[in-house]
C-alpha cells in the first residue's frame, strides 16, 4: 500500500508540474467565460446555449487532458527508462499501472473542478437580448487568475519552488474565492429587472463529465502501455466520436437483434450516458443525483475493464 501511495502521489505531482496541464486548465476556464460574453440573440434561450457550450468545452478539454497526461504519465516514462527503474524495485506492474491511473484521475479531478467553477460563473454571467455583459465578474475572475500566476512566479523566484504546480494550487483556491465573491456580492441583470441565477444543475452534469474523463483516462493509459502520444490521441478521439454516435450506429441495430451491433454497443463507451445538458434544458432536475450513482457504477466497470486490458498489454511489454 505504501508503494502504491508513493507512486500515485509522485504521478499526480508530476502531472500538475507539466506546463500543458496549467495551459489546458487556464485556457478552458478562459474560453468558458468567453462563451458568456457575446450577444447571442437566441430568443431567450441564451442561458441554455451557454450551459451547453461550457459543458462541451469541459468535455473536449478533458479529452485532450486525459490523453496528454496519460502519455506523459506512462508512455514517456517507459521511453525514458523511468518505469524500468521503478519496476526493478519490489513493485508489480499491476500496482504500477493502477497507481499511475490514480494519480491521473486525481489530476483530472482538479482540472475538472476548476472548469466546473468556471461553468457556474458563466451560467451566472449569461444574459439575454435585454441584458449586458457582466464586466464585474470578468474583472474579479481575471484578477484571481492573474494573482494565481503572480503567486506562482513569486514562489518560483524567491522560494525556488516549481512555478506550474504552485500556480495550479493557487488557481484552485483563488477561482473558488472569486466565484464566491461573484455569487454573493455582484448582480447581473437579465431582462426586465430580473436577476440572473447560478445554474446549480451544472454540478451533477460536471460530475458526470468527470466520470467520463476517468473512463477516457483508463482507455488512454491502456493505449499508452504500447503507443506514444499521437497514436493514443487518434485512438481515443476515434472512440470519443464513436461513443457519441453509439446510440444511432449500434443501439438501433442492437434493438433489432443484430449480434454485431450488440457486441459493439457493449464495447464502445456510450458518452451520451454522461451528457446531462439535454435533461437540464428540459427542466428535469429531480433524478440527477440518483442517476449519478448509476453512472458511477457504469464508469467504474468500464474503467476496470480498460485497466484490465491495459494490464494485459503492459505485462509483457519490453521496458529495456
């Protein structure tokens, strides 16, 4: 257990020290806020449009984050020989793989949390044709992000600490404080004097996306046992697109008794199960938390299957 914890902790710290991790987190956060800035003239459906857009941005940035972090966590260590050094100790390959996934899952949880905070702020900033851009919220969040980078630079210059990891930690704390200040002490007029409200239904939707990202991370880690970053990204992108259309291409033929469609429908992950935006737009909010438990079971089972396949691929992988 001590070896597992050490490898998982070191894997997490190594990931949050990667510049691409901070870049993806900050870029997706900025893009989510940008989605709530323009005038859409969507006939009163602007908040729904913003909610759908920020969830899609979270999902897409998580895809790239899962693949790039998985490749950085495993494929690069195999290529550089670090994995061989670790496995020369009394550490099994299965333990090594599971610990790497744990560190990757925690890193994805941190980035998804920041993205979810940005999504909640964007839902609060959304306005219709009679409203206006929420400039105070932009200033407060921008100041929080700028201060996080300044704190990372300060610790790096004066304390000789790692800039990226300190900036990530500061970003997590300061975006949370910024969201609290925006929700409590600023007001956004929507239309005819109506105050805009935070769409808290995005919280279960964001948690569902986190489950989907864990599944993607397991698939990316399984691919990384044999492949480098670009082939892993290609395979995961293909599975991502196929899973989005799984109901149409495989679900309908499977319902008519086609054995090949039933097999593919079971193998290909169905990402629509993790997409709650349509239910939110229809005003359904009573089943979210019960549905989360069912989705968690599906994600755990699929993640376990992907990691089992990865363990088989990694078991006879030549590391020298």
